[in-house]
C-alpha cells in the first residue's frame, strides 16, 4: 500500500502505530494509548486515512507540565483542538472522522437526542474489552491498519465493464440486422412506423432507440459506436463520456431488438451500466483521478449484487416447484438448460447424492452468502469469492453469454484495494496508486447522492412486495420510466424444466429427401456435442428454446396438430418469422444460422423430445413428438414461373 501522506515510517502493516508527534503545531492532536495493541492498530489506520490533519501523540509521551489528566487519558481516546478544548470517547472518534475528511455524518448524528449516550456506552464497552475487540476486528477486517480504499477497485471494475460492453456490442451487433433490420425477424422500422400511425403520442421517451431517426445503416452505426466507446472505457480514456455513450448505445439496441433482448442479463447490463456512469471520474484517464470513488455508488453495487443473488434464490422457493424444494432440480438442469455445452453432459452424470449437495450449496450461495457483502473486509471477500465460484460453475456447463462474467465483475467491486492487490506479484504492487484520496467536490457528491437515492427508490418500489402497495401516481411514474431500464427485478430459473423439446427445421429440393438446418449453438444431431458460444449470445437459438417449450405445452393441451403447426399461436413465437424470412431468402437472417441450403423448395419442421444419452458415442437420444405438413416455399414457385 505504500506510505501515507505525512506518515513517513509507517507502512500500514507493521502495527507500530502512527508517527509520534508531541507538538501539535497548530493542528488538532489525537491522544491515544500507545501500549494498547487495539488502539495502535486503529490509530495507524486513521492516521493513514486522515493524512496530516492531526498530530498523533501516545499518552505515554504526555508530560506533567501539559496539565492533562493522564488517568482520564488511559480510558478513552481524546482529541485536543488548537485552542485547548478536549473531547473524548465516541465524540472524539467522530471528530477524527469528520475533521479528517472521511464523513461529517457521524459527528452530526451525535447531536441527535439519545444517540450520543448510546454511542458512548458502546465505546466504553469496547474500551473495557480491548483484547476481544482486537481479535474480532482482525477476524472481520484482516489487517486493521490498512484502510478500505477503492481506487484500484474502481479502475479494475470500469475496465472490466468496458470489456463486458465490448463483448455485448460485438455479440448483438453481428446479429442485429437479422433480428431487427428491415429484412430481419422483427423489423424495428416497421414497428416504429406502425407506432407513428396508431400511437403518435409515443416517441423516443417511451421507446428509447435511435432507430426513430434512421434505418439499417443507423442500426449498424449504433453498435459500432458503442463498441468504440467500450474500447475507450477498457483503455481507461475519458471514462465518464465512454460509459455514458456505451449505456445509450446499448439501450438503443436493446429497445430495437425487442423480444430478443428482453432477458435479465440485458437488464442487468443496463442497471450496472448506470452505476458505471456514476462511478466514472470526470478526468481524461482513470489514472489521473485524484479523488476517492463515491462510497454511495459502491454501496449501490453491493445492493445490486445482493438483489440479484437473493432474488434468484427466493423465486425458486416461492414458485413451489417440487424440484427445487426437494433438491432434485440439478438432475435436470444441466441437460434441459437453454444452451448447454459439452461439459454439461459430464455434469449431468454426476452421482445424485453429489448433485443434491450442489443444490444445497447453490441455495446457500444465493440466499445466505450475499448478506456477508454488507459486512467488513474478510466476510465480504469470502462472499465475493463464493459468488465468483458459483458463476464460474454455471459458465462451465451452460452458455449464458456475458451474464456470468458481468456478475463476476460486480463481485470484484466488493473487493477493496488491499484484496485486489493480492492478485499482483508483490514486486510490482507499489506501481499501483492506492491509499486514501480527497473527497470529490460538494457539487459532485450532491449530484451522485441524488442519483443514487432516485435509483434506490425505484429499485425498492419495483420489488413485487412493494409494487402492489404503491398509489396510482407512483405506479404510473414507474411505468413511464420502465422503458429506460434504470432498475429491474431478477430471479433466475424460478421453475426447473424437466424435459427438453427441440425444434428441428428441414428443407428439401424435391419434397422427398430432407436436410436439417444447422444452428450455431442449439442442439441438433444427436451425435454432435453441444457447442460453446459464450461470451457471445446466439439470440435466435435462445428464443427457439422458449418456442419449443410452449409448443410442447400446446401439444399436450391438444391445440397443436400437424395441420395447425404453421399457425401463429402467440406473438412471442419467432418460428413463424424465421420461416417467413427463409422463404424470402433474407441474407441477414441466414447469417444467424450455421448452415442452410441456398434455395430450397420445401420446408417443414418437427418437435422432438431430447434426453441426455446415458453413454457414448451419442450425446442425445430423441423421440419425435410432432411433424408439420410440408410447405412449398413461395420463392421456389416464383423461381419456377420464370423458367
């Protein structure tokens, strides 16, 4: 960590205490017990934090001619102002925090009736149990002498957010024409044109996308500009402007892609992106920032991660799904998840008793571990590492795009500079600028405080437990803000699917011999291993997983029959849109697929029930549930009429 300003000879790790200063020299003087290990650790910590604000004097250096009561000094820390006035105990600690530039609120809170008495009672109890308090502090905080600073943490997190944004822009940008372009599955231009006619009162505030002002060219320009801004943020250049531009471009694309970007990882990226904006310094580069990162924004990151994890665990229990309540969900998860990749086959064959144990561990990591993030350094680090291990385990067996990696970035935001420095060799740690820094300007603090208060209010108000109790005006205000995705609810895998229906689309030139269309990540031939697609997110493959589940339910209810297989049962289905664009030979849609014949004449689709194969060489076994009637493509008829 290096040495603090004005504290030469203190390396924050030796436990020798702050430098002895017996002459205040116009500065307030802190008088503490130099023979007490507990006091020495905390005096070193606050000396490092406050710099040269105070002169630190052990009571053992007090001389009789100074006129101070040495016996009284032994029982509590004292702060002596230049005019000679003294304060002691809890008020002295709050004075150090306030005058040292850490925070004025503890000292202001001491003026609240009754709070001063409570604080002094707590202080006296700790003073009587210093040895126990010292052991507790070391268990909770590790090296107490090292203050919690977040300079390095902010630089790491902002750069990682730039990387996540870059992956998201490349993944979505390379698919956006096929998803939302003029020849895509769900053209955003056609939707906006319809809104102009049928709902002219709606505009960019209600549908926040740049596509109001352009066509496919602007769609491409949006993701390219966003990718450039992401690279800029990754390099640490103009971080505030880069993070704002990343967020605006991503919001525009997510709004434009409608159903294909309506998932929780998209909302999480926007919500984390807002916190990235608030945490970004107004400097040319990250390394030029000389003010401390806002603690309010860091706490907003803590609350976002707690909300994400706890909600994901709570919805599993609240849903009443028996596979979660009896801990059998992992018997199905690895092979029924939307896009598994080949390690999922091996995970699915782990002995049942171990899968039961993993289910218990998952609930502990989602429901209990996040609350440790609210505690000091050591339990907070344990919780962050546990969440990282959980996310790595999920990413090891399933393709969830950048979702797991974004959650890991949020977990990294829980580690202060002292913990992150452990990732680098000791020989180069001195190169990183860490340690206490001055507070930002009052205007910056007020602006960040207002923004954080607004985001926290919206986040709490949108929770199901509170949303139903809100008055009408508040609900309408939240509904007006919803398209901007300032905050969202989360809850992954509330119910576990226990079957795996898959849609297989086939083409033919003669109506007799059929060839299946190959997708980039969706399971297909039973002898092919599920592919790795992360950190990219194949949106069409993912959406067809939901289509297959709904078609399976329609088949079980008797609504889906071979002659009705081409009906559009819901606007959420993308299979009819895919068939339409394959018939139109849309090149942008064809690029969403791994392989499709150039000009087929016939097309059909079937619904299969896939099951994980018990052993090799095949990865799957499957049974056909439904076969649609073949459809002759209009493009084939048009081609035949020209000859």
